[in-house]
C-alpha cells in the first residue's frame, strides 16, 4: 500500500455527497491512461471518506446505496475516473515529468520527418516542445495529447505521424533469430521463401522505429540482412 503522505486525494461528488479516497498517484495516472489497474493495494487507507483531511468516513451502507457495491477497489475506480484528483505541487511535477517522457517516446516512435522519411531523435522533439511551450496534462492519456502536440510542433519541425513499409530479406540461417523480433515491432505481410533459400517479408512499422529495425536486423544477422523501403 502507498503511504498516506505519498498519496493523492481523488474526489467525486455524486448524489449530493462527496466521496474521497487516498490513492497512489502512479496508479491514478495509469488508470486515466486506460490501463487496467488493481486498486486493492493502491489505496493508502481501506476507507472512503466524506473529507479525508478530517477523517470523516462514509458508511458501508451509504457506499452500497450510491455505488451498488461494497467492493472498495471498484468504488475507488469510479471515484478516480469520474472525479478530480488533488495533488501537491511536487507530485504534479513528478507526474508531468513521467507523462512528458512517455509522450516524447510515443512521438519519436510514431512520427517522421516527411521531407526525409527519417525519424526525429527524442532530443530534437523535446527541444521543439520546449520552444512551443507545450503543456503536459499528467492525467490525460498520452495518445490524446500527442495529436495536439504534433499540430503545435509543425511550425517548428517538419513532422508527421505515419507508418512505413520495409521489405526485409534474411538468409535462412538467421530466420529463427529475427522472426520474433520482427513480430514484436511491426506487422508482417507477404512472407515467402525465395529460390535462393532466403526468407523475405514486408513489415509495416511506426515511422520512428526504422533505425531500431535496421540496427536489430544488422546485429541479429551480422550485417547479412537486406532492407528496402516499399513505396
């Protein structure tokens, strides 16, 4: 369980009553990002309050009447998703930093420079975000913020969310070494074994993963892999 001093207050007013729980801020962020979170061990106290600061508790009977359950984790989930979260300045800075890192990684992985077809390095994206004075909402899902951020970056950086298709050819002896890696980073199509015994396929990947793809193929095949962009 999270310590009381490290928890944030999630608050929801429903049916004329106020409901508050003390919860791990990282769990709140994950839940608002759409991830599945087991809140049973993420609450500082196994109790729902009318006012957490004063310690005013809400009865189990009132909770059941309002939420139609006495499952504390489910009640907390509804409060977090439907209500607001009170955080300290330090907590907000920490959560914003984590979400900022996540957003930069998402853009770097999925965006490209349409002028060159190459991905943008994370450092370049971060510098443009600073110049554009991008505000990060720590409790909004990253994918909801990415499209808006891309729009704000375009006056400063040639950038576009895109995917690319790459034709890959690998000597037969290296196929076992690369197939799992390839399936993990993209979508395979047109797989075939060629007359010379080599394996070939077209892989569709986020634009920003091109460098990662080429480096992994080179390492796994000792430079024997062949690649070509498919227009």
